[in-house]
């Protein structure tokens, strides 16, 4: 991405306050869109990143939400939209699949749905 290549757009980054999610939030911000940073906990980290981005001239908001329940995700999106406008870019950095997993898991759609907040047919998961 080049600087300003995404100017005028809005991005939502789940898990966007630390680690890879924070790096993605920063890279997106450098390309020009407004950025909604989702975080589950660690409010201080999310607010610090948002403050740093604001100082650099980025339109940014933070949205606290656990992205696993669908109804919570809907509220998160509504909150981000009310602050920054229509979301045109979604980066999902906020998923960790951990429960009962092995190196090459074969989760059922229900197991995956509970972990990822999304239902997926087993055919969509690599063997």
C-alpha cells in the first residue's frame, strides 16, 4: 500500500490494538483510511495506539467487543460506523482458535463457529 492509497475509506481491524493487529492498524493508517480498532480487553493499549494515530492525523476510534457472539459483532460494527462512517475494509486479526485443537485440526462447523463467531461447513476447512 502506498501513502494515501486508501484515503476516504474506513477500516475495521478486530484485535487491532496489539501484536499483528496493531501492526495492521498502523499500516492501514499510513495508507489513509480512518481506522476503527477493536479490542477485547486491555483498554489502555487500544487507547494508546489510537492516541498515537490521532497525533499522526488519522481519524480513529476504539471499539471494545468480544467478536465471538454475532449480536456483539453487530453492535461493534454499528459503533464503528457511527464514529467513522461506512466500513469498506475489514481485517479480522482478532481470532484465536485454541480449545481442543491439534496441529492439523478438523473442527466441526459447530466447534469452529463457537471459536470464530462464524459458522463454516467442514468442507471449507483444510484436512
